[in-house]
């Protein structure tokens, strides 16, 4: 599902650090994915709806090179990815089986996929880098996925880096990693995050002036009133 442009622009303007704070205030603690970090072509913040894929531990009768031609394969899943989505892959944190390589990443880039995010690793690192597909992962490894994992499907709830991810939840990824925003909360989280960054910019200016942190960050009632007056919010 494509994101509303206003929502997309708002989320692209705020950091994942700010988003985790806003989500914490809304009771969402498990939102930052352990493992995925910017690795390839990941110099800019990426925002998009999650397209989920899931691996389970390798089972010898299923995790074979022949499975790559199966109707339930990573190849088939890529052909189902809509433009602008972020592929979020549950690889169980496995570090010695590359879930995607350069050819698969090239096809994702060609289809307009915004990014790949996984708690696992990719292979063909130099080739993946050459595709230009933004990738957040936990590393690289030469062995193919079937050496340690079995691909079982896409478009269902998964866990990635300790976070529950449902299809079409919103994912934001930047230099601090990847954060999940429940789809139902996306608009209010975006609005709160924009305001939080506005407030923190004002606080940084106060810190530059030499003001002490107690009562400033977080702002007490007096500081909040001064902020609103100085920023014409009163």
C-alpha cells in the first residue's frame, strides 16, 4: 500500500531515535530491530510499508538448491513486491547463510523496492553494493541461504530483530538502524515526532547558550511555556 505523501515526507524528516522516543511514550517498547544496520547504499533515511518474508531453520529435505525454483521461493516473493515497499526479512539472526545476493537485489531494485532490511546477512557483498539497493543487515557471508535456512513464505506477520512486523506496518531506517511503526499509529506518531524534533532543536539552542539540563530536558512547565511563547505556539 503506497504511503500518503504528507506522511512520507514527515517521517523522512525525523530520526529513528526520535521515533523510538515517541513510540515509547505511546507504550511501544519493541520497535527498534536488533541486527539490521546500514550496510549498502544506505546513506539516506528510507521510509516505506513493510513487505514481510520469513525463513525457518534449514531442513535437509526442503533447503536445497532445487527449492529456488519452487513456487514458494524468494524469487517468487520478489515478483510480488510492490513498488516503494521495504522488504523486511526474518532470518532468525542467522549469520552464516546469506539470504539474498546480487542478482536478487538487482531484481528488487529494478522493481522499485525501496530497501531490504533483515536481521540476517547477505552474500555477494560487492555485487549487492553495485546494485544500489539500500540494505540494512547484520553482515555478509558467502554461503547460500539453504546452507542454514528454509524459506517458507511472505506476506504474513514475522519477527525481525526481536520486533513483531505485520505486512504494511511502516518502517523507517537510517544510520541508527530500523524502526517499526504500527500502521494504525503511523499518522499520530509522525505528527508527534515532527513536534518532538522541533522542541529538541529549540532545546539544543538553549544548551548552546549554556543553560543547565534540569528543567530544560525534559522541559518543565516553565520551560514549556517559554518554548511555546518563543515559537509562537502560545
